[in-house]
C-alpha cells in the first residue's frame, strides 16, 4: 500500500499573534512548515507529501520547498487551500494520484512530531483500521460550559466528563483513502479534525499512543516550547 501525507498549512494563525502565516514562521531558523514536511518525509513509508498552501501563497511555498533539502525519495505537490481547514484538506485529497491508498493528514502546526509516531499511525492503518489518531491522556480536568457571549465573562459549568476516558488527539491522523474521501464528500458542518468526520459515517476510529512533542503550536508560549525542544534535539 502506498502512503501519502496531506499537510493543511493554509491557516493564518491569528492566535499566535501578528506576523507571517503561522506555517511560514521560523522555528530554529527554519519555517515551521518545512519541519512538518520533513517530519512526514522522514517516514520511509511516505512517498508523497501534498502541501496545502494559503490560497495566495502557493508560489511562496514552492520556493520554500526548493530552498530546503528534503529527502529525494519523496515527491512533493503544492496546492492552494480554502477558507476552512476542512476545505483545505479536501483540496489536498483532490490532488492525490490514484495509486495512494493510505492518507495521513498532518497539521503544519505540529512541526515536531517524531517519526515513530508517524510510523505507528501508518502501521495501524496497514493492519486494517480505517481511521487512526495519535492520542494522549489529559493533564487538565475538562469542563463543559455554557459559552458566554463576550470573551472573559464567567461561564456556567454544565458537566465534568470523566478525565480517565478522555484523550487529546494529535496528528498525523491516518486513513484508508476511500474512507476519508467519502467522509469529506458526505459530512458537513465544521469538524476540527478529520477523524471526527469518519466517526460521523458510523465507522470506528482507533487511537495509537501520541507523543508530547507532537503538540500543536497555537499560542506564543508554544513557540518557546518548540524552540526548546529543537535546541534539546540538537545537543
Ligand atoms: O486553526 P487550527 O490550529 O485548527 O489549524 C490546524 C491546521 O489547519 C494548521 O496547520 C492550519 O494551517 C490549517 N488550516 C488550513 N486552512 C484553513 C485553516 C487552517 O490549512 N483555512
């Protein structure tokens, strides 16, 4: 089975503060997107990486790929993304050649995922799961609230789900290609990850162990952590 990775990188990253689109911000001197691409291409099972660029940034992303050393055995494609993450992933799926039957979807915002995590996801799909997510137990207790109209206003707590049954899920998420395509054709509404769309088809999604270093770079503090992880790897 051939495996391709789709990297949605078309988000603006407003929560990170002002500046360039998140995927293009430097981490250890290299754009976050390049780290994310390498993280996928480092897996020997991945033979194609499809990068979904900001709608007006495809040329810039192509230039970026040419400027950085990437594994020669991997093919790369760049396609323009959409207004939502879901549209961006769909654009990536539409660009996939016929002969790929396993697809990973990996956030550009998770530049430091270790290759062992990538390989564990692929292996679980090869073993027959239609959808696989890397997952970790939660440190924080989670509350369901009635969201307030204005940010910062007190919000009544509605429920406290049993933490021992909750998992924080990461990417890459791995899929049987036909299943993910069907999910994107059928499921509407705003999904925050791809696996939930497969769940909505009534199919079983399974977890494999995630990794702390696969965290999502969302807020300014995450950049500090990412720089520290990189510095430690370079020791
Ligand atoms: O916004 P969020 O952190 O959930 O974004 C996750 C990933 O989806 C990021 O890598 C971001 O670049 C990507 N994205 C996208 N197209 C959008 C919005 C987000 O490719 N319109």
